C-alpha cells in the first residue's frame, strides 16, 4: 500500500512538472517572430518626355523634343540624414554633337525641422563631341554662320539647396546655388543662384480609368547666372570673351496622378538678347543679321518657351516593394 501511494505521488509530481513546463512553453511558442529591420537602402528612378529640354533658360535640344532617364541610390543614415549618388542621361542637340548629356552626381541631404538641405557635386559629361573651328586641330571648319566650338565642354559644379515648408504639404519656398570654376570648360567661372516657391492645392476627383485622384501644384523659379571671362582659345575665344550674365525665370502648373506621374505645363524665359544668346550657345543655326560677324549672329535658343513634360518618378520602397 505504501509503494502504491508513493507511485501515485511520483506520477502526480511528474504530471505537475510536465504541465508546468508546457505552461511555460505555451507563450514562447505563440510569440510572433521578431520584426525584420527596415533596410536603410532605397533606389529612386524615373524619366520624362519633354517638348523641349530647357536648362536654366536655354534650350539644349534646339527647341525640339527630348527625353531623360535617371537612377539614384539612397542610404538613410537616420530619419534626418540621407546620402545619395546617381546618374541621369538627357537627349540633347548641341553644337558639338555629343551622343548625350550624361550627368553623374552625389551628395548629402540633412533635414532640420521644416528645412530640407541638399549639398552635392555634379559632373556634366558630353561623350563623342566634335570640334568645329577654323584651326588645324579642329575636326571640321567653323559653321557657315561663323560660330565655332570647343573640342570638350565637360565640366563640374558643386551645389547647395534648401527647401523650407512654410505650411506643411501646402506652401514651400527654397533657394539654390551652383558654382563651377570653368563653365562648359571655357575657363569662365559660373555661379547660378535662384529662389523657388511652390503652392500645393487640394487633390480633386477625376474618375477616368486608372486616374481617379489628381493632385496639383503651382511652382516657379527666378534665377541669375554670373559668368566670368573665358580662357584664350584660338579659333574659339581669341581674345578671351567676357561672357554675359543673365536672369532667367519659369512658372508652371503641374498635375500628379497614379502616384508616380506628373504632367508639367511650364513657361520659361530670360533677359538675354538674341546676340548674347549666340555668344553663350555657339548656335550652328543662328542667323546672320549684323556685319559684326559672328558675334552679331542671333540665336533663338534663349527666348520665351512653353514646354510640356510628362514625368514618372518611383522608388523601390514606395512603388515596387
């Protein structure tokens, strides 16, 4: 009888221990798996189709259609600091006939409250350029209108930008400064500064196919370009030329839809005369209207322009993940 009692007690103890162990394991087995940390890396990419490629008030595509694509790698150090590097390719129609304008850039984007900054470096590369000038080393003689070109117009800039949200998601203002010690490899320094403003309106319903909610905004920019004196380049700038400074501005209305697309309708203009425009562009299509040849030529690349652009901008995390 004593053995039976001890056996019953041992069995009860074993059962109790097993039940306790199961009770201890139960919350562990039901606990959710640990959350996967969000990667600090992201990729932005996109492109645009445009009725004209206008860069700081001057057409880079002879007032014709153009296109561009870009890709940018991003690393978020934290919620207020981002590092980035990327490239962008543009279809151009320039005097030196490059196969493209290929931009390479990198920088850092710190944010302090409502102010978002951007500091970086950009290199403008024009592959397979051809020189047109009345010198023995040029590939071809100067253009029929007397304009000539350098053999290499690659150059670089450093820049600083800031955008400040006056009213979050409604009103923003900004400023930009770019500097190059040799604008278009001419030897002339170039400093471009501008101020920007943007008003974002309330989205409205369209309800046509995939386009339902449409956002919109009005934005504009006023800038000024300070340009220095070129190097002495035989057949092109001889003697050296004091390049003209100029003001430029743009204003436009844009519509955003399907989360990634933007239709931009924009007006551009400058205060450059057609003669000064010719000095800056070396336009092979400039017209001869003055006995002061070729500096009296007149180029139409810097005047008023209305440009339509359809853009697509995506990021891996927001658009594809």
